[in-house]
């Protein structure tokens, strides 16, 4: 990577998946990667930044740093933003935008207020230039700006995805208490499942863990079926983008023969949603969704990997029922999955005791703000 082409950027990651996220960034060609809290800093050239948008499975967002300036308060923020970029080139009034602010600076303790300062600086400048201003679009903006405030000053970045990268384009149906796709992909990466043995989710909900596992095994790029805010950037390079799109498309391993991948779901409506999601992801015939209770099912010949995001009381299920649910899950694992690996997402340590299994690893992760553990059990 030539030094003059180097961009500094940050990947926003699920909490607990910072190291896995760093590994993924390096594998896709990023340099100088270092883990931060819920994020990773890295350097990349434009081709690599495009590639990460198309191929990275773990980040929520990728932020490209554009400017850094001193910020001792409100006026510094207002003036700094106006001079931070060539806005005449980057933000025409016909384009919508959104502003997100994280962190604080003196007199700028509320992110909403700070974002308002940034917005005012930009629309005031647009009115002076064009007599017109952009509208704000929180859902699908043409330009998505991110400002991080700290004692060191303000960093202005562009969010290349627009809407979060966990939206792959295949999930129409949500099940109950769904995992986000990027978190599911990260959890699967931690299991080390390499498609050499079966993969089963005994309470699969919308099927996200299985879908993300198979897409990763097939090396199918998660970003090929969606659009990105970066396609509207002033320095967007369509040739380079198309090159990276073909490169992403060509990585797919059409030759891979997959083992049994099975989801079990007791709620018929949710099982149907899981089937719809499997079909939308192009994985019909690859992932089997069985409708029923896991207690009544038998597993294919193993050893394989069981993955599971059971209810844990924060959002689903009453505690008493949950105790017998976990005890049944433990009994099922002992009966059916001797020699298998079990990975279970627990949001409540009081419940996992009922499994009557001993975890060999406990990896802290956050699922939508709930402090969870991704627990590993080697079943004997
Ligand atoms: C927390 S949700 C799973 C969410 C899933 N990981 C997702 O992202 O959509 C738990 C699921 O387990 C199902 N379930 C509960 N008890 C079950 C049982 N005994 N057998 C099979 N599925 C069960 C529920 O209907 C629910 O859809």
C-alpha cells in the first residue's frame, strides 16, 4: 500500500468481538490494526476499504477519517466542521445527510446537541454557497457523518455503509429476540466451525446463526446484495468498486460440499420465517429447518457443533419455565451429542446451572446491550 493512498479508519464492532474483528480486518488486507473498545482502528487504501464494506462480516460500520481539529467548545466545533472538508464538492443541497456524535468536549456533553451544532455549521455554509440546504435523513442518508469528540479534539469521519452493515439484505423475517447478523457471524467465527462436521441449532429462531455460518463457509460476501453510502462519495471510483465487487463474487466456494446443517424450532410461524430467511439467503436445500421441539429430535451422525441462542429471561420466557428448558437442553446435549462441541449464548448465569454441564470457555459479548457469555462445552 503506497503511503499517499493510505486512509485511517475505524471499524465499529460488537462488544467482545474486538479481537475477532481485528483478525478479520487483517485477513482482508487492512494494516496497523489495533483493538479499541467496541471498535478497531486500522489503515487501508481505498480498494481495501471497499473490500471491507463488501466482505467483512463482523463490523456494524466502517468510518473513514477525513479531518481532525482542535475542539475546546461549541464555537470550535462549528468553525472546525466548516473548514474540515471541501463541502462544496462533498455535500450538495440535493443530498441528504445525517450526523452522529460520540464522546464529549468542553461545553459539548450531549451528543444530540453536538450533532445539532454540526448540522447548523453545514446548512449555514450551504445557504451561503447555494441559498439552499440539504435535508436530514436518519434512515438512508446520502452522506453519513460521524464526529468523535475527545480531549485530543474532534475527528470527522464518513460512514461508508449508510445503514448498518449487519443488514445483509436477506433477512425479511425476524423471529423472536433475533441476533444481529454481524454478532451471529462473530459468534460462529469463535466456534471455529469449518464445515467438516454437522452444525445444529436446537432452538434456531430466525435461523441467523446457521445462515451466517454457511455464508462464511461458502465465503459468500455479505455486502453484494445491498447499496452503500460510499457509492455517493465525491471521490467514489466506480472502476475500483466494480473490481472489488467481482473479486468478492469470485471468492464464493461453489465447490464446497457442506455437511448437514439443521435448525430446530418449535413455533411453526417462526420456523416458517426461518425457512423464508434461508431461501432469501439462497440456501434452500443447504439448511434444513425442522419444526418441533428439540427434545423430540435426534441428531445426524457427528461429531459436530451445536450452537444455541436460547431464551434467557430478559426478553423471552418466564424464569420457572426457563429452568426446566435449560435442564431439558442439557439432557438433550448429553443424550444426543456425545463427542460434540456445544456453544451457547447465555444472558443469565443463574439459568445455565440447570444444564448440568461444565463450560470450558466463557467469552463475554454484548447482545443488544445485554451482557452475555458465549459459553463453550466439550460434550463427553
Ligand atoms: C432467543 S430465540 C432464538 C433467536 C435466534 N438465534 C435468532 O436470532 O432469531 C429462541 C427460540 O427458541 C425456540 N424454542 C423454545 N423452546 C424450544 C424447544 N423446546 N424446541 C425448539 N425450539 C424452542 C423459541 O420459539 C424461539 O424462537
